[in-house]
């Protein structure tokens, strides 16, 4: 119970820190070393971002002016906010406040200077610029784009959009419009536009046109192409975690039990605390690798209204990733806001494919049943099983699953197995008998029997019958992961028939990463990790590395980079694929797992 108490105290103090108060501009002004500053006293709920936005200066300017070690600030603390004169050029520069869609390239063209000229007097700009950031711009006599030799002509083709052209040439939509003001009225086929010559020469390194047409959701300003993102380790990513922790109820639970080691949690919330613990260990691991993040945790209480309120009040320009919620109804609400604000949301536990059909900003970690069956069918087809028998109990769900499974199995590669060699039989157990099952078995080869039922009474009865037949026939069974938790099923029967099931999760205790995680978890939390602990760890490690490598819009990079297939973290392999041209991403990795003669789980190798 000690770990729960610690986490609850932490959450009570931190999980609601995104609430913002309206910021009033200070009337107190002081001068230090000939520079004027507003003197601002921090009030509850204010953040460095909200303060810098209110005063229209960059967070970097505030940090430098106050010699802050980190972006963390405290209530009652005094900050000095620089006052800039927008027309002041007495020092050989003017101040430019970065607008939406502006980049170092577009600014260099606007002011007819080089990117290096800007970086020389704005060293932090080499790590990227942000909206509302103030930049010093060297004063030039001519600040208009006049050198046409730097540009090339491009003829607009059928299917072109401002987005596709921007990604093809590696520049922003805003840059294109500044060079071609007429494009505010839209593109026309055959239209001739100006583009930077240096960028047009790099077209071979750009995204293939076929891929561009499938990425309409990325048509927005400020997107950094995958190959141009450079992570600044001094700046932290902002990550939001949404879990149904029921902190108030769990605090009451602690108060009701005096025994410190009492395992009681409110309802089914223990798994979500374990998931959160995995997240924390992953962040600790990532930190040693140069990754920095601010984690904000919100208790959704598994309440739709609460989720809606949280999502409405998030500081979206300053959020890089959202993990959660966990239940489908709440994921639907949260993903709506994620889409509106173009922030990637990770759905860690839901398997509802409908949640990602029309939302390109949602990643579903647990593969749907359809993906599991497709992957299992490919594995089975390459195993050269020739006798496959489906048995159901006349359930509509089971029949639907079997029909889908059968159709996938019939998609046989002729080089693997001739269709005429494959025998697929379907038996309705409700209308059959043990004799009927026996008559369907082959004595010459292995009979693979697939049973999609999760009804314990039915499964127990059927496995008993199959076991009695296994003395005369070679029988192997594919069931579901829930069979592991059935109390009435005989484990010896499952051992005899090489029980298997389809799952995206496999905990390989010989994996060095798994061993390391187990050790760290035991030391930190003084207990064994659950599957949820492993899940939280793997999800945070995977997406933390994506943020570090490609920035907050990492989903674009899946279409270019085959190396985003992650293998052997602890329990998850991850390979995300977009489900359609308008939808989100689904993990496509599943395996067929099998218990050996010692009833130890392993990946099946047919």
C-alpha cells in the first residue's frame, strides 16, 4: 500500500496543474542594464507558457532574463519580463514576433538575409522557433525578395495541393504563399509558381507522390519534415496521461485500512496504477538517454463529463503527446479534441477499430480482432496445416469470427500450399456429438482445431471430449487468452493438445530488456510488475523515442521509415500502419503463443 499512497499524494499535488488563471499585465516596470522589464509575480495556475504568451515574449527570453535552470516556476515567484520596442534598430536589429507557419527559411527570405545571420544573434533558433517567440533580425537596407536567380518555376499538376508541394520541396505552405501571393485564392492546374531552387534540387529526397496523396491530414502550417527534425535535449516534451485512477476513493481506501501492506484498491483501479508505474520507469530510462519530458497526469474517474472538461482545458499549443484514456467511450471524446488540435493520442488498451477510422491522430496499441486473425492466418498458411476444424456453440459472435477466419485462410499463396490440399471444416457443437467430431478428424495428419469461444462451461466440456480423442488422433488446439483464467478446465488436457492462442502480448523472461525492467520495478516498487506495468513501460519507451527522433508529428514518418518497427522491448512488438487514407494507426503485430510440455509459454514456430 506504500506505493499507492506515494502515487496518490503525487497525483493530488500535480495532476490538475494545467488549469490556467487569466494573466494581468503587470504595471510595475524596472530597468536593468539599460533593458526595461515588467515585474511579474506568479499566481496559482500560471505557467511559463501562459505568462510568456500574455506578455508576447518567448519562454526562452523569460528563462534567460531570469537565469532559470528549468521551465519550472512557483507561486509567489517574481519574474522579469523583457520589454521590446518593435521599432528599435539602434543596436543593428529589429524584433520580429514569430507568426503561425513561419520558419527560419521564410524569415530569411522575408528579410533578405541568411538563416545563419538569424542564428548568430539568436543562438537558440538553431533548435527551432515557435509561435510568439521574439527574434532579433539584422537590419538590412533591402528587405524584399528580389533575387529571382534563387528561385525556379514549377507547373501545378493534377492532384497537387499546397501541402503536397510543400512536402515535396521541403518548405512550409506559408513560405509558398509568401513567394506566390496569388495562391491565397487556390491552386490551378497548369499554373506556374516560384519555389526556392535549392529545395527543388532536393526533390529526390522528398516523400513519394503516392504517399503524399494519402496524408491530407498533414496539410497544416509548422510541420517539420521527418528528415529535418533535430531534438534539443535542453527542452522538454509535454506529455499528458489520462487514467481512471479514482484518486479520492483510493485515498479513502487507504484511510480504512491500517495495514500498510494491505492490497486493497478501489474497484479495478490497481491495474491503472501499475500502468502508470511502468510509464514512470520508462521516463526514468529515457532520461538516461538524453530525453526530457514533463508528465501531467489527470484522473478521468472513468467519467465522460470529466474527460470532456479535461480535454477542453488542455494547453494544446504546449502539448506534444496524449496517452489515454483507456475506455472506448472516453477515447472517442478525447480523440475528438486531439484531432481538432493536431496532437497525437495513444489509445493503450482499447481494441475498437471504429475509434481510428476517421482520426489520423490516434494510435491504437492493442490490435483489433481482425488484425489478429489476419496475422494468425498467414502464420497457419505457412505452417502447411492441411486439416483445419472450427468448432462453435452456435453463437453469432463465434460464427462471425469463424467466417472471417476461414476467408483469410483461403487467401493461400500457391507457393506455400495448393488450395486443393487444404480441408476446412466447421462444426456446430450445439447440433453435433462427440461422434460427429471424431468423424471429422484425420488419422494421417495433425488436426488443427480452432475454438473462438470464451464460454467456460462449453470450452471445458469440449476440451474434455477432444482430449479423449487425442489418444487416437493428433490434435492441436487454438483457443483464446481467456482460457488461461478458466478454473474448471483441465491443464493436462491443454498440455496434451499443445494449447495455443493469438495475442499481441508476449512476456519473454529471457529477454535482457525484460530482465532489466523486472529488476528496476522490484527495487522501485517492492513488488512484482503486472502485464499493465509492462504495457505502460513499453508504450512510453516506444513513443518517447519517436518524439525524440521525429518530433510531435511523428505519425508522418511512418510512411517513410520502415525502421519504426520496434521488436523485443518487454512484452510488445510494435509496427503501426495507417488503416486508410483518412484514419489513424493500428499496431499490426500479433503472434500465436503456445504452451510447451512444461506449460511454459513461447512463440509458436511451425
